[in-house]
C-alpha cells in the first residue's frame, strides 16, 4: 500500500480464479490449521490447487510438486497482490488462517461479487481489502482478461486497461482500520467503563447468566 | 415498533453505538477449542491482559483429537506431534488463565457445539460466540450465536464484547409434516439447495413454522447448525416449551433462577407483525431424502434424482458444475444411486447427538455393513452422548453390524485428526461440508442424514429407505 501524495493506492498484478463459492477450506486446508502461529502461511495458500501432492505443515514449497496449470504458479501471477474471483468467496469455516494465508502470500485486495460474512470481517483485521462489485462488472473484468489494476482507496475506484473505471463501496471505519492498522482490542478497551456498567446491570437483572461462576 | 427475535436479542445486548457506526455488543458465553484459540491467547499475553470474565469461557479440544482412545488415553498419546502441540497449548492456556476446560481425559469432552447445550452452558437468550462457524448451532435455543475469527476470539476474551454491525432479518417458515424417513438434515439440505450457499449472506435466519414447533432440540440444532451453509452466520429458533424442558433437564440452575429466567425466555419471540427483509415458506411434506452430489452443500438433489447434466440450462454456472463433477468422479448421465461408496461416517456437530445415533441404530439392527464398504464409523459427539448410547445398547447394535464405535471428537468431519479419507474414496457422511479435500486430500463427500448414511453402509450404495 503506497501513499501517493494524499492518495492511497494499491497497484499491481491481478490473479483470477474463475469459480463461485471458493470456501476457506480451499483457501487453506485444515492440515495447516495445526499451526499455533499467526504468520508463515504463504506456501499453503490454495494448497489443493497449487500442488499436485499432499502437503504437511512445515513442508515448504520447494519440496512440493507444483501444479503448473494453477494461476499462482505462473508468471507474473506469482507476484500477484490482487485476487479476482466470482461469487461468495470465503464461505464456510471461520478460520482466520484463510486471510493470513492470502496476506502472507502478498494478496492485499480480493475482488468478488460477494463474500462469506465471517471471512469478510476477518479481512479487515489483517489488512486485506475485500471489494464487492456487481456480477456484471466482475464478468467484464474476466472478459477483458485484466492483468494489472490500480485501486484508489480515496476515491474508492478500481482502474484497469487505462480507461475502465469502477467505483466500489466500503464502510469508512473498516477502510480506516486497514489503512491505519488499528487494533480493535485497544480501541474497545477505551469503553471499559461502559462495558462494566452494562455488565453490572445485567448481572442484577439476569442472574442466571452468571449462575455458574 | 414490532421487532424480530433477532432485533430483541440485539437490543438486549447492545452496549453502545461507536463513532464508526458499528455496535459494541455484550457476549454472555464464549466456547473455545484448540484450533482457533492459540493465537488469541498469544495476543492476550502480548498485551498483558487477562480474560475479562473468566466464567464466560468454556473450552474443550475436539478438532485434533484421535477418536480411538480408550480409557487411559492422555494428551501424550497423540501420535501426530503437531496436533499434540495444539491440544497441549489449549491445556496450557486454560491452566494459565484459569479457564474451565473439559480436557481430553474428561468424560464430558466432546465437540464444542454438542457439549455446550448438553452441559447446560447454552441458555436461551444468550449471546454466544466461538472461533468456529458452526456456532450457529446454539441459535436453536433462541441464542444470538455466531462464529468469529481468531482476532475476535481475542477481542471477546479481552473485552467481553464484539464489535459488529447489525445483520438483516430473514425468516424461513417450514410448514407441514415430513414423510417417513425424512429428517431435519434433509429439510435443511433442501433449503440450502433452494437458496444457495450465499442465500443467507448478511442475514440472521429465523426458522419457524409448525414443522419447527414439532421437532426436538436435537433436530433444531441440526437445522441451526447448517444455517452457516446457507450463508447465514446466525440461525435462530424461538424458545418454547420444548426448549425449556431441555434446559431444565440439562442445566443446574436453581429454582429461583429458573423462574426468573423463564419469565424472560417466554418473551423471546418475533412479534407477529415484525417485518423481515426476506422471507421464504417451504412445504416440507413433499421433501424427499436429500443427498449432495458436488463440492458445495448447495449441490444437493433428491436421493433418487438424475444428476444435473451439463447440457441442461437450469443451472447458471456450468463451469462450477463441471469442476464439481470432475472432482467427485461423476460421469454424465449417472444417478446418485449408481455410485459405489467406500466409507461411512456418522458423526460431527450436525448429526452426532443421541437422537441421530438412535435413528441410525434402528435402521441397521440385525443387518451387516456391506462388504464393499472399507470402513463405517460412528463417532458420538460427546462423552455424554457416548455414555447414553452405551446405556441403551446402541454401541452393541453398531458393532454387531460391523460399524466401528469411536470416542468423541470432530473426527472425519475435517481432515485434521487421524480419521481421513484416502484420495478418491467416496464417503457417505452426516457432516456439514462437502468441500474439496474437507475429509481428506482428494476425498469425495456426500452429505446426508444419519438414516441415509446407515442404509448406505448396509447396501454399499444409496437406495430406498426400506
Ligand atoms: S464437527 Fe466438523 S463442523 Fe463441527 S466443529 Fe467439528 S470440524 Fe467443525
């Protein structure tokens, strides 16, 4: 993410996967959820499609059988930082590892016509921007075989092929969280007093919730 | 203004609206398991924080645990070192922070969504979260329950709140009486087939109608469990006498608390004139047993239907169908009933409760698992389900038929523990996801009810439920 003057831009290579309903099990298979770390998932992104053999946590890319037909194994898409896909991307399991794998690979933006709700939330906690476009817009980007794109976070537009421009929508606060890398826990703890007041009242009114303490 | 059940739960737990427009909502209960919690605990430690309210949290290991354990099994006996680290890590974190855990040696250990309700930790009207998308299960009790990511697990541990935006309201009304042999699993699969896996995105789905009123808590949990497969992170059913009877049996609330609570729980339903953003009415009386054929839960058909063929223009995305067919090893013109199965899995947080096991056991009593089936396993959802089933002699029925009777855990629902499909093996599974590789690398999953899975074990193929 670069600050160009006052403008925040993401420019880069677009890898496309032409599928609906890519679930988080595809983005990162369960095997890799055994890690207790928050980083180091880049080699396991789209593992079932990226490799021809079965992987294990700790085995790196260089020891694997690469599937040359898969987009992220082809140049220049090994350097992709934007991912284009179809409908309902990130459905299924709540695993935040899916976003960690995208982030660790270098993906900064995912463009789809819709996203799984939990995945969508998880993105903003890890600096990955999910962009929703209409199905028609997605279709035209696929048809135009776009390989490079520039995304302006200020004007909330994506630009490709020099002339085409689409606007997208994203909540201010979520975008801000990505740009500033804010930590939710720190932000919420500013309201500790409000939470305490609420909790004390609840404890009095609904004692059964606290009965097993 | 008339409100929906979801609106009421939302308002009751709403602490404040933030400048960002999001809301801070109070969380009554958090369930923790070994896979999505280590990084959250690490975050807590790094910030030098303690859990906000210890008693809100209940933990158990389920995803990684082997299901052939026997009596003297301890965490040290887990063969897979990497799995072991995660289970040990949960032990360590629970001990360090003082969180109540039903560990691998506990007779109450089990799949987190199975043990929560049966140990009385899930109570109507609560907000419940867990780093697991099937947290929607607890919505069967009229809880605002949803799956969250690991950053949010940390946030709830540290602040007892979640920062969220309100969902839209959707209602699914199930009317009528189902045919013999059609279970709640078939009903929910049918719904997903109709509205698609993105059908409930951005919505909380309330399930209602006389079908729902007449079914057990176990059956209701199966439906709410799969709300997430319809795209809705929240599934809801208003508490009624069935709910309250269940809670009385399973919780240890004092009479005083129970009376107070009941007054409140009775108010937890959508107002008759409440407005839903989306509504769908389904007549369940014509639904046939449902079985998935593809790699998404929406790729589901009547068990005896011909599979969608690529030349028909009913389905919009032919490319997806083609990819799914290739992966599943299905040829043009084939029917589900033509497919030969290798394995049968009865278990998972969708269908591993006592009722599910009873249904399957009745169907197989006195019969034998087909010789063409490599392995058929039954994995009770919890220690409590297992003990109950054994006291009813269900374990004997299964074993006599040639099923393997296991210890509680997620098992073959996901390829994280030793129970996995081998490449290209075809499995009749009572779990909730038929994604590529979900049950093991290149494994082929067909989702169905426990009854249909039991029949498939006996016949080696999908057939009539006779
Ligand atoms: S049984 Fe399956 S779906 Fe349920 S919690 Fe375990 S892995 Fe998740």
